[in-house]
């Protein structure tokens, strides 16, 4: 089967890997446009903190994630999956009580820990991050070395008759140039910082061995280096970083630490996350375009849910699975 994948962010990387696993003649093109995947922290977390519940199908998604990253590591000879526990700041005593009630039924969380007589934080296992800034370019290089990658724009009006299947992984570009019936795909804008400190001058109070979640979050990516994020905006789609947002993120961290973090901004990035109106991914046949499939809208949980749904889409293409209603592109037709 000859398969063309359009777009090589997280979605295109995951699906092209699945296609090659199944022995398909898969080729990838990418226009080189800004993508959310290129700036994403790559975090994953089996818990939803708002209601203190396990996220959708957490264990199955984690199993698929681990298997996929193990395979990428074997092919590319590099580590990508970095498990880390998560320390969640508890807002108040009521939230701490809910957290403790859920511990008996949820394998990912432990009872709250106390400091000075107050319930300060809870611990989550099963979290971590994937180094997308390493994975995506290394996979592109691997595809290119085997003659399976081309940097170019695909005009959706041109014929795709040489391909048995086309899989559209273009992120927000799919909204701007629809290949079939337009779908309700939205942009969630986020700003994220890479911060560091001079280890010779002082010891940083920011944890180096876990993810700290306090409404915002810190993610250790190297000794004395963290990602700090992130902002969420629904009414802007520009890529201009704002000093006010950087100051807001630094202030939030210093408030959490109750002391100056003394971290310096090394890099300030902006990304537009493609999300659907119901926050579920878009996985299945493109409405109005036979032979064309969509893999998009992975959103903020893309690293966690992407590997499993890449496999599901391949099953759909092979006829081994029906398109699940909850991810069916038809639900998002205008």
C-alpha cells in the first residue's frame, strides 16, 4: 500500500512510524511551517487535576506510548521517553480531602504529604515527558535517508492518484486549506519558556528530579535547565512572544517557591495547538474526500494519546476497525 503523510509534527511522525511498521510504502512531505510540536514540552500525565480523576483510557495510552518510544529508540539509537513523577500543589483542604478519597481507586496517586501541619502536595506516578525536539528531527532525517521525506507544500487541489491513501496531519494548516468538507479545528495559543541558572553561584530551589505542577509547571530537561509553562489563549493566533507572559510565568513560579527562583529565560517560544471543540482527537476518513484520512487535533495530551490513535487509524485503513464515534471527523463538520 502506497501511503502519503502530509505534515511531520507529532501526528505525522507517529503515523508514518506505524505505517512503516506495517510494511506500507509510506512517504512524508512537510512544508516546514511553524508547528505546535516543535515547541511542545512533550509532557504526559495519567491524571486530570481539575476533578482528580484518571484521564481517558490512561493505562492503554501509556502502554502504547512506551512501546512506541521503545521502538523509536531502537531505530534511531537515542532515548526519548523520560518517566518522572509529578508533584501537584494542592490548593486547599477541600481539594486535599478529595485527593485522598480518590487514592483508593486510582493507581497513579498517593495520599497527600504534609508540611508544617498543612496538606501541601500530592504525588503522581506514571508521568514524564518525551523529547520531541530530538525525536521529530531525527525521524525526519531517518525518513530522508531512506528516500521517504520531501520538504514541500502539498496543494490539496492536486491529484493524489499515485497514492492509495493520504493521511492529513497538517495541524492548523488543515483548517486553512481544507482537503474536503471543512472541520471545526481550533487554535489554542501557548507560550513556554526554557529557563536555567548558574549552578556555581547558587542552588536552585526548583526540583531537578520531578515535574512540579502548581497551576503552571516546571519540567527538568537537563541539569540546571527547565521548561516553564504554559499560557493558554483562545483569541490570538500570532507567534509574537510577549514579555508580560514571561513575567507572569516567572512570578507564578516565585510565588510557588515563596522565594526568588533566580532563573533566567534562555528561550521564549510560542505555539498554536490544534484542538477540536470537544477536545477529542480527529482520527478517521476525511468527509467529502475518498481515500483521504485525518490524524489531527491531538491537543495538550498529544504525547499520551497519539501513539494509540495512530495504531487505531492504521486499523481503520486496513478495514480491521470501524471509526470510533468519539474521534470521527464527521462530528466536526460545519
